[in-house]
C-alpha cells in the first residue's frame, strides 16, 4: 500500500463537508436500506437518472432482507490508488466498501453530502465486455444526480468513496 493512502487514514484526513480535519473526527451519516424494494424502486427513491442498461438486478443483485440501518462515511485519497488497494485498506480499518443499495440510500437521505462530487461504491462490481471490473457511482450534471458505471482505474482525488462502518 502506498504511504499516501495510509497517511490519509491514519490522520483521518477525510474530505467531506462537516468533518474536522485537525482532530480526526469523521462525520458518519445514518442510512436505512429497505430490502423489500427492488433495485428499480431504490433508484426511483434516490431521484437519480440511470442512462445505462447495465444497472440491473441481474448485474447488481440485492442480498438483504427487511430494512437495515448502517452508518457510512465518505473519503477521498490524496494520490492515485487502485480499487483493490482501497478495499484492502478499508477492511483493515474496520470499514467495508459500500454497495449500490447503500449508495442509493445516501442519495435519497443525504443528497447534500454527495452533490457536486463523483461518489463511488466499491462494494458492488460488474464485469464489462472486456472482463474489466466497473463500479456504480453517482455524478452530478446540470443539477441532476446520475447513476453511472465507471471502469476500474487508479482512482484519484476527483472521486470520493462511500464506506460502511462495521
């Protein structure tokens, strides 16, 4: 793992609205995922536009029952890091990458914390035609939330990531 990623987490340099960088306090956001809903219903409730055909329950199966509460945090990296590096680091620090249903719950319940940013969910993955991993993300264009599938790459400070507190 590159030093810059470990420094980011060790000093809790979380880059989201409302976080206190100096003390290392990270603001957590409460969400509720309602698994009685289909993925399409979750998308509708999030008020996000989905222009891509790959956002289906076949590609992103929901594996929960009833409703589940969770606490999530947002973070950015200071330097490029791969999805594998980010996921491994999250897991070592008591977090797990958020899934598509948690990403949509944040869009529904806390749209202000993701507005204007690209927010990536590394806990859900779909393989494209070239067998490359791609991840759901929310982007803002013209004041609208758009759910897109982004191919894996070395992620940088232009994106923020959603993680679930265990």
